[in-house]
């Protein structure tokens, strides 16, 4: 049996809470440790009270397995920086905003005009793809591609760009004019 929600932590009686959303890394998961029992209990108390609990993350779907193991009845997760709504229980995509092949090629080419050393990684509904030189120790599950055209027919939902600079504002200034 779950502990009931204490009335002293609830908002005023006339406040109607419609949703609780949480990030994963640094919020739900701390220092790569399992989710605490207290946190899992709080999530279940929200659900028992009829309040949806939704995770919001930049993680791809394939990195949600440790969460699903600890909270299999979690429900929906907004992942890949908002591009995908994924249901953990059914392990299915509910909704996805994909990037078409032409737009993907245009963005890649536009970045490479000023930064020929740019390296790209792409998340799709079928997993990750990376440029051959994206990283020295690539993620084991990522597939290597030599050209963005190899992604034709894939449902791309996220693009990562790596430049020699680590200045996030410079990256933003470069990419922002290229996307709507």
C-alpha cells in the first residue's frame, strides 16, 4: 500500500493540478544512481491521485530502458528534446516530429559552408547514426554513415552538431538562422 499524500504539501484547495513533469538527468536520476524509492513512491502517488506524471528529456528512446525497469507503469515520456512522445509501457511512439531529407541535407550543407570540420550525429526512430569522425569512442549502438543522404527514408528526429569550438552561444548563432 502506498503512503497517502500529506495534506500539508498540497496546494490550496481551489488549485487543480493537471500534470507533473520532470526532467530525468540531474533531477530524477542523480549521479547515475537508481531512482530513489521515495521518488518512485511520489510518482505513484501522483498517478493514484489521477495526476499524470510525464518525463521530459533530451534522451533518445533507447536510453529509457533503465527508467522503464524501475517504473514500468510510467506511461508517456516526451523525449529527444520534444520531438517524440513515447509510451514506456507499450514501448511505442505516440507522436513524432521528423525532419525531412531535403531539410536535413540543407542544414548539413549550410553548417559545412562555414565549418567544413563539423561532425554530425542523427537520432532517428530506428536508432542513432553518426559521421565516421563524430567521436573517437562512438556509442556502440550508433551506425556509421559517410553522407547525410544515407538517411533517406529514415525518420530523423534530432540532429547533433559538433564543432571544434565548445561555445554554445556561437553554436546557437550559427544554427538558429538555418531553422524555422
